[in-house]
């Protein structure tokens, strides 16, 4: 139970823990043992927005109530809440969605109308208003025909999450096998197989704990028994047609084995016990230490720190019929490296010239001669047919070379801002003929300036650098320069090949290389010229972010006006940024267009793995908690008007004359498509559709109430992050045109709306939020703000009568109470009203998650979840000021 409790607590934020504790304490008052009965448990969970069935509740109680006391303490309660959140965050399979649709579709006509939706939602027992139901219908009705069909329901189910049978995977490895249509996951003491053609309904699991005695030995060596002393599966590679190679940390005794996965079409998963062997040199000892690997020709190539303490850095080849090969123990080769990616990349059509490339960062002496060390990023390579030397570099790499990867922003006076820490690399393979492109995500290493950059490199440019001069240094105190002497033949770093051999000088193996060639390779592993990015600068730069960028994948998409690379960036908060970079002239700075920000995991957690399936148009996102499947696009979310679709500038989407749909090159509706990624100009693309028609559906006015002297927030979330937002005010009884809102210290305009830090009765009026982009203006929201004065609050919430005073409940009701009751729940703050705070704590909690989900772009149904809640665009946490007293 202790392990389960610790795993549960790690998944919760402090705000969630405090919220759960407050609800728990309401029902534990008066209990001497600090526990609540299982009868009260359902009430607490419903207060926190969870609605388990009696059967589900009893099943959870049986799992956590180990002593059978019939009570649940707070630790057990936390475990149950995490499991509820796990179930709540899962997407629905298509079969489940079909059953759910039939349940709503009472008359079996293939559609859900407003009345059917109302009946089913009211049957859930939730308190839900007519406005809520109409808003849900509007969200679900993608084609605006007044009803929801099955395609609307499917489109709302953009993502699905797999968290494993125990609520957390401790995910360490992710392998996307599109040949077998399966996704393999390596976690803590287990490996999982998920079918890609379904929404995780039939996951397979094989348990792989440490060998007997390994966990105890790990603890004796001073390692953490919960965080480190387990078998974290960190490596999954295809071995042959029916097996994968899997390696795990083995509680600091790395172990490898073959994993039987069957032929294509079979869903088989089991370990081959007889294949287990030591994984030293193949897999790191620690679950958190970075490493990179690839499997080529029956051999495993790995860049890692191979010893128990993590000090021995090497590039290692093992597993095949040839003797194992490793890098020399020389810090000139590798000094404190952080490996990111390893991949076989052919240089040409000659298979004997194939090489394995490693992308990594390492430390070097400070360039200014100081005592510290600097971080630089590298690309290194070795020949696949490297066999080591005969007398020099025996069983060591004889073809290893490396070069610097440069990613910097040019500044005035020749100064450059460098991004030196390599975070992740994605290889964008060409469709035909062109050079492979390397997308690399970098970060700064400065303690003063924090930023991220994406640089793109042509593989042909990398090859040219390796053909260039070698770097040479006469001594530790000398500057690096190009080597000016004679380079021996064959050129160090070249692979032995019949196609490159000169007549009369055959070299069938690196063992045939002269000693001087190998000695030169050992002394000069570094190339003098760095690899510079395409156009000499990053395609994307992000600075002063509230979150860190960790992962990158790229999809090349054909649009109406050209081809665009859509970049997906994984963050440390569980979100994915979807971005394109538009290049102007040859030297112009790229224009960044943020298309979406998708919050994949409810609990903020760093994204550690990302794989893209162009075939299925899916993104697979992994974190320590689990793995999520996410559609690359959902064009319906951009709105129901041509201008909105055009301003989105999403290469996946185009206006087809009736709705914003997936753009498919070469379709018969070519003349009806409207798409302008480069300029996003609706004035040219949406001719024949007036602006009044485009914005008519957005002009409805919503009433918002605020209390005088308290803070109030007017929310406005533009559909395009690039749009400029303007607020206008029409005061009551004022016949003049709307006036633009003037902001100051009391009234602040934020990215999410207009914040009144201290509301005044003169602030009342109708506020219009308008966006302006490329000359196109649009009303996003119109809010009528009514300010409640303290005298009205006294009528709404009379003070508690004293014992000698007659109660006011028996008297006539206030003429204001009924009219104001529903709307008062929208108030932001309540000064001097502790009774209202207590009332809200007890009553509002079940609806808190619903009210939050209504603010999100991808909404789910109240009471019955129809899809993953997806946060589109930029929706940062609202920065509220403390309420005034």
C-alpha cells in the first residue's frame, strides 16, 4: 500500500491535494480515528466531480480497504481519487462511442436532437441549466444543423490515454511498429502492447521484475527502493520478424531479453526466458540517465554511460557475430556526453559506406580559458563495417568522427546568441531524391537567459563538414585551428568499401588500415568546421516560456499554396505545441505561427517520448504516467465560417464551401477549397461571404455579475493566437458609439481577457471583445457586466438571526432573491461572507470541473464524458489577484 500511495501522491499537484483534503475533512468531523465510512465516501467523491457507480465504488473500496474495517483514511482516499482521474481521462473506443450514441438516440433516427440530449443529461442527476444544454449542443453540432450525428461524436473524441492497470506506467521506452500496427511500451517491471487499430481496448502486458536478489542488492548499495530499484524497461528494438529486443535497468544490473510479439496480425506478447543475458553496455543502470540506441543488421549500437556510477561514457556495439566494439577511453572523444539520438543514415547507395550517426551534447574546456567548462552539441558517426584496428585501437572504434552542431541567432556587431544544449532530434526522411533533414531542438545553458530554438540541418551539409579539414590544437593553451599537415590515406573516418578503394590499394577491413591512419583518427576525432543550420539561423525561437520544451516531431504537409513542416513540441507540463514556421526571403526572419496548444495530460507531467504516424495521422505522446494517442488535426474546432478556417492557417485544414475540413490534395472539390497558409487573408479567400454573415452567430450577449470592490474577470479567448485583441465598452444609456477600454493599474488586459482588480459600479456596461488579424475584424464575445452593490448582497444573503430574534425565513421572500439566485453563482469574490465560502465549498465542487471544461476548446459532455478535454490555442492559467476585503 505504501508504494501505491507514493505513486498516487506523485501524480497530484499541491492544489489538488489541498482540494481533496478539504472535501475529506468535511465528512471526517467528529470521527476519532480520522477516517470516513464507506457510506460517506460516495458523497465526497461526488463533491469533487467524480461519479463512480455503486459497483465501481465497491470495487475501489475492496482494493484499498485492506483491513476490512469499513472505513477509508485519507491515504486510501487519495489512491482512489487518482484512479478515478485515470478513468476520467481515458478516451472512448469507437465501440463504446457507438453504444453511447444509441443510448442518447431515443427514437433511433440516427441523430441526437436537443430534447434527447436534455432528457439524458437530466437523468444523470446533475444540476444543469438550459443554457448549459444549449451550449453542449452547439459544441457537439459540428455542421450546425441543429442535431448531433455519429460523425460529430467521433470528431469530439480526439485523444485517448493509456495509464496501465495500476494507474501509472513509469514509461521509459516507446516503440511504434506500423508494420504490425502495434505500439510497444516499456515501463516499470512491465512491457505493454497496444493495437493501433483500436483505442486501447485489448492491451497486453508481460511482467518483468528484477531477478531474485537484485532489488535487495540495489537497496544495499544505497539506491532508492521505490524510484531506482526496479526493472525499468528502457530499450525496445525490432530484432527479427517475430521478436523485439528489450533491455531494462534490472535494479542497477542491466538485463536484456528477446520479446516474442508474433507475426503481423497476431497480438502475442511474452518474454523468452532462455534469451536473458547481461545488458551492461547496452542499457544504462539508472532509469533517468539519457542514452541513445539503434539496431542495425542484428547488432545494437548504443551511446551511454555504462558503469554503475554513470562516469564511463562510451559508444558500444554488441549482439552480433562480430566481437563487441566500443569507443576508446579518451576524454577527447567523449566528455560527459548526453546522448539524444542514434540512427543509421546511408550516405549513398553503397551499403558498405553506411554509417550510424549519434546526436549528443558534451562539455568542453571554457573557450575563454577560464576554469569552468562549456556545453556544446555534436553529431558523431561510425562506420557500420568498422572492425577496429589490428595493432592500434584493437576492439575500439577506428572510424569515429564528430562535429559541432551550431544553432545560434545572429546579433548586432557579429555577436551571436547560442543554443548549445541539445534536447531532442527528429529525422525528416524525404519522399524522393532529396537530402534527409535533421530537426533539432536546443536550449540555452545560461542562468540568466532561458530560451529554446529549433534548427534544421540538411544531411548533405553534415556530409560536407565530415569531408572538410580536421581540427587541430598544438597544446592545451592554444586555439583550435584546421590541421595543415598531410592527411594519411585512406582518409580517417572513411569506411572500407570496394567502390571507394583505389586501384592497387585495397582495404577490405579497418584492420587493414595502416597504423598511422588509426593514430591520426585517435588524435583528431573533431572536425574544424561546425555544421550550420539551413539559412544560417533557427526556424523557431522561444524565450521566457513558463514551460520547458522537451520533445520534437515534424510532419511535412502539402497545402494549397505549398508544402509546410508542422512542428509538434512536447513540454514538461504535459502539453503539445503545434507550430509552423513561415520563411520569407533568403535572409528574412521566419514567421512563427502557433496553431494549437493541446493539454494532453490532466496532471502536469513532462513529456518524455513522442512518435508520429503519418499513415494514421496520429501523434503518440508518452510521459511517466502513461501514453496518449492524439489526432494531428481537428479542423472542426476552428469554427463554422470561412474566415475562421482561413485565419487558422493550419495546413491540414481548408474551407470546402460548407465547413472547415481536412485538406486532401488532388480531390475533386479543388475549386471550392479556401486555404491561405502563408498570408491567412480571408478577404481574398472568402469572397462572396460578408463579414456580417461570418460574425452574426458570435454577437449574442452574455450577462456577467460582479460585486463592487472585488475582482472580476471577463474572459475572451481568440481562436487565433496571432490576432490582436481590443476591448470596447458601451455604457448604459450612453448613445455614443462604443469606446475602447482604457487599461491602467486597476483594469488589466491579459492574454485570456480583461481583469478588474477592484470593481467599481461605474464599470457596468456591455463589453465587446474584438480581434483584428490581416485586416479582418471579428467579435469574439460580448459581455454585459452588472455590478452588485453591498446593499443587494445583504438582501441576497441576510445575516444569521440572533436567538432572540425571529427568523426571516418565515416572512415574505425578497423580490430580488429568486431573480438573483442563479446568477450570483458567477461572482468572483465575496468580501466578508464566510457563510457563502463554506456554502460554495460544499455545493460548488461537483460543478467546478464542469465549469472549467466549458472554458476549454475541446469540451466534453456534462455527466457523461464523450471525449478528451483538449486545450486548443494558448490558455495559460488565469492570474487572479487576492480578493479585496
